[in-house]
C-alpha cells in the first residue's frame, strides 16, 4: 500500500477505520425511518453522545442516539488513542479560571478519568486493543523539563501516579533521540479509539438505547412540552436533548462560534519488523511531546508506528507531510531505516476559549457538551456520566464537576483556525532547519 497512502478522501485511509470491528452492534446499523418517542435524544455518535446514552440507559431512561454518518465518524474515530489524565492546561490554571472549588472538582474528575475508562473496558470486556503501559510526555527542550516537573507536582497533588524520568531513562523506554526527560503517567494507556467508540455503542445498546446511524438531525423544534428532532426520513419526540456534535456539527448551528477548529494529522507506517521494534518504543508507551507544534508517537496492535502533529493533511499537501515525517522519524528513530507509510488521516479538535470542556444549557431542555480541546477520550467518557447524573436528578448543576454555562464566543474563530493551520505548516517546514 505504500506510495498510495492518501486517496483523496480525508478518512479513506484512516487506520482506525481499516481495523475497526466489522459489525459492532450485532445488527445492521440502521437509519431512522419512523417516528419514535424517547425520554432523551442524543445527537452525535462519538464518545460524548455514546457515553451519555449508555449511562442514561443504565439508569433506565428511554434513549435514542442519532448519528449523521456512522459511529465514531468525528474526532472519536480519528484520534491518537491516548487515555490522558487532566487537561492541556495545568491543574492550578484550571483552579484560577474556574475558581478553587469548581476547578478542583473538574481536575479530580479528569485526572481520575483514565481509570474510569479502564474500569468500563474491563467491566464490559470492550475489545479495543487497550493497554495500560503508561504514557510519556516528552520534554523537547531543556526548558520544558521545568514545565514537566511543575506539571508532575500539580497532578500528583490530585493522586495521579506520575513520575519524572531523566533523559537516559526516557531514551531507554522510547529509543527516541532528542528528548530531555519525560513524565511517565502510570495510570494512562492507549487504545484503538474507533473500537472503543464502537464498544460504547454496543454497551449503550445492550442497556436498551436505540442507535441510528446515517440519521443527521436537520432541525429541532419545540412542540408543547416536547422537542421534535427531524431527520431525512424520521422524527424523534423527546423530553430532553443532548447535543454531542463537538467540532463535527452539521446541519445544526448551536456551537460553531464557541470553539476554534484545530486539525491534527497522523501517518502510520507498515508494521515494524521485530528488529525495528527493538529500536522504537520497546515498552509500547503512547507518547507526545512538549513542542509548541506537538508531535505524538505510538504503535498500534500490529506494530505500525503512528506519527502525529498539528495541521491538516489533504491531497495537496500529503507529499509534503510525508517528507516531513521522513525527516522527523529519521532524526528521532534513526535505526529504523527507510519506512513505508500505509495510512494518513486527520481530524478536527474543538478548542474552547480556555481549553476547558464546556457544558451548555441551550434551552430548558437542551444541553450541549463540547470543547475538549484535544483531551476527550477519558474526558468525554466521564462527561457522559456526569450529564446522565444531571438529567436523572442525581446531581444539580452546582454539583457538576463540568463547568456549566461558561462557554464564550470566540471572536474571529475561523481566522484563528487559519492562523493555527498556517503556523503549524510553517513550523513543519522549519523543522528541517531546527529540529
Ligand atoms: C486527531 C485527533 C487526535 C486526538 N487525540 C486525542 C488523544 O490521544 N487523547 C484524547 O484524550 N483526546 C484526543 N483527541 C480529542 C478527542 O478525540 C475528542 O475530544 C473526542 O473524540 C470528542 O468526542 P465527541 O463525541 O464529543 O465528538 P465527535 O467524536 O467529534 O462526535 C461528534 C459526532 O456528531 C455527529 N454529528 C454532527 N452533526 C450531527 C447532526 N446534525 N446530527 C447527527 N449527528 C451529528 C458527527 O458525525 C460526529 O460523529 C483528539 C482529537 C483529534 C481530532
């Protein structure tokens, strides 16, 4: 497949699509063609929507998930697959932004979230290639070591099991050159994200949730005390609606001004040989680095090496990306020799105004969750649980760890998106001179 890794459609050669379960729901996925009545309609079949549906159905509510395309068509089926703890921003920054009490609640929820994902996977035997070998946050410069040490101190205060390892130890664990040390998070791991998303769909369905794919919600109107959601061939009457469309919102237009879309792309090589494996991530950790234009490295279950970075890969720039990847992997893992690429794809991150996920009350009976800012595997899983607890009156808005109604309109968000994209492309070009 090498040389034809990019076929002109941005998800055609997404590795996760090619290695997902053939029929995760054990039924033909079906689009909505009738009128149904439910307690809660969830719009969007990614981690947020499916975790919300699973938890609500477990509490006994009648739930339907409406997905415009297929399960995991958005960010949930395109990401790096690291079950990271906490947010990009420091825990103390979260406390400053939200106030001590709210900030501490959110930090605790998100720092423990990888453990919740692991519990869910084990409890339901979700087959998603999950391994918990720890993740490594690599220091790309000497100065970044101090940042990582501060991060370790702040995360450890919340009970995270995070260790700073020095340059030699980081090299032994990764065989990656050019790094000055790393934070090893013993509670985090990696998974095949689309399989995990399919697993969430399956457990939601087992608890009684109805899942409809190829069923974009075209509009939502109020009719007496109910909400009516219209799709091309059906209708859903619901008491409550949860919008979980994040950066992939189509047809509806509730949140577009509330996040900046940020692309992140990945390339996957052919499976490494046994000998190559000895020189590349021998302990099978998921890694990302502290560079401003971040890079990520991980192996999949068949020992393909995945390299990721900020920026959008598409037909016009695919060969440039491949050239950049050759440079980066040549410098980072020089013993690997020439590598052939099988897959390349990208996804959109919804970056909120403060890098904190946002829960919004759009209307009395409509909630929206969005803006994980690149930290949404564990984050969206626990957000779904929180939303279900709120909708079943087990938690009030004041009890929620998720900040409620704090989202802000981001001025010039499309222009910002263009600037981030240009900045990342320029940075990749300059990597040939600098890194
Ligand atoms: C490339 C990339 C790498 C990432 N890496 C990581 C990582 O390693 N670790 C981590 O924790 N996080 C990571 N993230 C973030 C994480 O993937 C997201 O935060 C998470 O997947 C968001 O899930 P979601 O369900 O909210 O949204 P999505 O998965 O985007 O789902 C939204 C769904 O809504 C559907 N939809 C939209 N409009 C409609 C409509 N009108 N009707 C019906 N359905 C509709 C879409 O089709 C889509 O399937 C990454 C993100 C990207 C893009």
